[in-house]
């Protein structure tokens, strides 16, 4: 009998998949630029960075950290509805708090930052055509050992989705040119909504506060010709006002060879059917959001 139990245990161990590694977000509150930069680079990245040019802007107050490193991003929807979202280990930049709940607790997770330096980002304001707030960025100068471009993998997530039309924005600038676009050409923001997997409030579909997530996308930026050193700026900010957080999970930055910049290997995602209860909840929250936003400006 004991042998049978042991055999059964071994058989089950062979059949059952290994438990998934937990999704862990570790807010950064000291040595932020170097810590984030180290987590951003892929293995054998081929990117040579002038560390004296490394620059970071973001809040680092303990408990209110704006940025984080993360590991184990393999988000399997617990109800089987929607896609699994997998991205290489890397960093989280936000327009609010990176120190956030591991379930979706509210529709409008909002953190307005008042620290000097976390205000408007000029490059993102120009890109979006709107004023930006609560910027969070990493930038540096670099050269490549080989290749003519840099690539990274990212997931954009937001609490502007799905109730708001305000377009918080993410930019991946190489030599001053943004390369972050959705398949189809839209800037990376909380719209178009078809790009997102829904994480309804009160559900535990994905283990995170954000209401919606894009799939993992590859962004590629060509180096400007004729320059001996190049510049990278990875940035996110709120637009229109400083409420309703957005974040970008980005990692595996590496050199590559490409013929054009922008989004690589696009995989358009079908919109996820929303159960009637969520739809009703969304309508209610949209009304609340509209009222709140009106009173906030
Ligand atoms: Ca939320
Ligand atoms: Ca904010
Ligand atoms: Ca916002």
C-alpha cells in the first residue's frame, strides 16, 4: 500500500506542471537609476552605456515608490477568459504608485505625486499633444557593439482603461524619436481598448491593480545615422490630469538589427467578452469617473 501511494505521488509529480513562479513587483526607493537600469537590460544585451549619463526621474519615497523591478510576469487569467500575459523580467515605470495591491481593488487607482521633478515630461507632452503629469523615466547615452537598433518587450497597463478617454502615454525614444506604437499605428495609451485584456474590479483574473493589460509587445528603435553615441529615453506619464494610474512593464532591452522601427511581431488581440455584471459595473463606474474627473479639474 505504501509503495502504491509513493508510486502515485511520483506519477502525479510527473503529470502535474511545476507551480508557476510568482509575479513579484519590488518597488525601488534607493539607488533607483542603477537598480532599474540593471533590471532593464537583457542578457548579453550588446548595449554599452555611459553610466555618467544615466538619468532617472520618479518618486522614491518609501511606500509611495513610482518605479519597481519585477519578476515572474506570467499572468494566467484565473477564470480562463482572456490571454496569458507573459513578459521578460524588467522594470515597472508608472504615473502613480508601483507599490500597489495584488488584486484589482478599485476602478480608479489614483496617485497624484507632488514631489518636484515628477511633473510634465516635454517629450511625452509633444508626442501626445496634451499636458503631461507625474512623469517617470530612465534615460542614458549608449553605443552598440553590433547592430543598428535596440529592442525591448513591454506590457502597458492602466486604470484609465476602460472607463476613461484620457490617454496616459508611454514613449520609447531612440535619438529623440518615439518608436512605441500599437499594431495599426496608434500611440501606446489606454486606447484603442481592443488592445487590452480586461481585469475587472473585484475579480482576481490577473493578480494586479490595473484594470487592463496589453499583450507583450516588442518595440524596436533604429539608431539615428551619423551619430557616434546614441540616446535612449523610456518614459511614461499621466495626461490631462495626474489621477488614474498607468504603468509600463518593460524588459530585455538589447541590441538588434532591423530595417524599420516601431512595433515588431504584432499580435492583435481580440476583445474579451465582458460578462453582463461587469458591463453594468463599468457603466456605473464610467459615470462616477466622469463626475470625479469633472470635479478634479
Ligand atoms: Ca484598478
Ligand atoms: Ca498620477
Ligand atoms: Ca492618468
